[in-house]
């Protein structure tokens, strides 16, 4: 049996997204900047995809910029905004548990005379909101927060935070990394007060190498790529039309049977957590405090439906990962973007996980396609493998 439980790293492309990509690659392969009919057809795919994303977000399609993925979307949002508004403020606030594609651009800005403040988080990964509000200053320009943490599945109270920070200072620009949230939550940026929102195709059963940035029509950006002035001068470079079409198709499929798909993932998450937590020396990370006793669906639903972080005392995560791989089960040791450059997880450090447990932590991530049989098989294999690995480790 083959069980893929690394969906936070990437998802399998949907049949619909694959089919439309092949059509664009082999039939409608024109350059959208060309003035002839092949170019017009290619441009039409871009407009349709922008409309599909805009419909999900309840925004104007002109507010959608296509990027090469979530990383570029985050870089464009942060660097592009900071450069456009540098005379208005050079203070930026973020949290300790952001993705590297947010953290690294902010460090770049810090090297270029911007000031950073980091909001602490509690043991479940929730930012301490009072600490955030206290950090806001007269020259605070940007607050950047992820909607769902990619390692432990913590969900931030973005709507409440957006309302409060803009009450304190109404011209703060709020950027939200929604790469792990888009498709799992209904997100309406204008209604909530989000100015910039990043998404990625390969997390939602679309292709790799494509993403999008929602940019409110009230926000100015400086481009970070220069060339032919594509996409209204905000993102130069010939557009990846096959991937853009695939992204649009994936987005149209996202919210079909939305509640049913989410509820099924939550039920599978509950089954996994309840059974695995019965094992000795197993800790589930990122759960609300009230969730650590009964693991009720009510409490589990305060976290993302698809991400589970588990620490196994006395077993190196890489050893357990490969032992599961031998039995056809694919999981992750954490963020795929940094797993080949091992260092202590900033997220696990921020929530107070001891160093020995950081090296014993796996991320299990589900998708709408994950089945109960796959979860049952994974639980069974972990129960079988874990005692043997621990005996070997003690020797």
C-alpha cells in the first residue's frame, strides 16, 4: 500500500488541471504578449484564471498578479511594498513562526535600514495579540502574518487581528501568507482587511512553479523583477500560461463540496491523533491547550484540517521517516523548503519544544484525497515500527 501524507510539501495535480495544461502546452501555446490570435487565446487563459481566483476571494481580477509560486508572491509583497512606501515608515512586524520566504526577505529589508519586531507565540503557536498591538508605532508600515502555520497547523485569528491593528493605525499594510490556508478556509481579503495575500498552486492540486499575489487596488508596489513590463509592470517575464491555466482550474475545483472535504480531513486528523497519542512518549504539537485531553472535533477544528505535527521521544525523525518509507508511507520532518538544510525549526523553537524532541518530530499532512484506510494503515505501521526503533536507539 502506498500512502502519501506530505501534502503540505506538495499535492498531486488534479486531472482537470493536468488536462488544461496539456491543451495549452500542445495546442494554445501562443505568447500572451503577441498581437495575433494565438496570443489573444493565451491571454484569455490568463484572464480566465485571474477571474477564477478573484471569484474565490471576492476581489477584482485586476488585483491578481501571477508569480512563480508562494515564495515569489511573499517576496514581491514585502519587498515591493517596503520599497514603494519607504518614506512613510521603515518598521515591520512579523512573528517568530513565519515561513522562510517571509523571514528571509524581511532580513534583507533589515539589512537595508528597515526595523523588524517579532511577535512571540504561545505553546500552541498562536501569536500573543496584546504583544502585537503593543509593538505598533507611528512609523509601522507592514504587519506580515501567515494564516496557517506550515509545520504545526496553527490558525491565526486574522480577521480579529486585521480589525484591531487598523483601529490602532489605519494605514498599516497587512500581508497574509495564505499558502497553507487557501482552499481550507473561505478568505475574503477586502471584507477582512487584508491588503496583500499570497497563494501557491502546488499546495491545492495545481502545478508547481505558479502562484499568485492579491494586491488591493489601494496598495502600490515596486517590482522586484525588471524587463518587459508584463502584468502592468509589476512582474516582468513571459507568463507561464500552461501553469496559470492549471492554477485557475485547480482553484475552481477547490471549493466544490468544501465543507464535506474539510470535515472528512478533520475526522481523519482526529482518528490519527487519538490513536497515536495512546503510544508512550508521543506528543502532538500545536494543539490548543483544551485539546490535549479529549481530542474532540470541536477543539481540533481550531487548527488546520490537514496538518499534524508529532514528536516521538527517543527516535530520530529521519530514521522513522525512512522506516515508514520502506512500508510505502511518505511523511515529512517539517517544512520541505528547509528539510535538506537541517537546523532547529524556528516554529518548534518558538513554541518551546525541547531540542531533543525537535529532532524527533514528523509532519503528517493530509489532503482531500486521503482515505481512512490509509490513516489506519499508517497508525498500524507506526505502532509496529516505534518499539523496535526505540530498542535499537537504546543500544
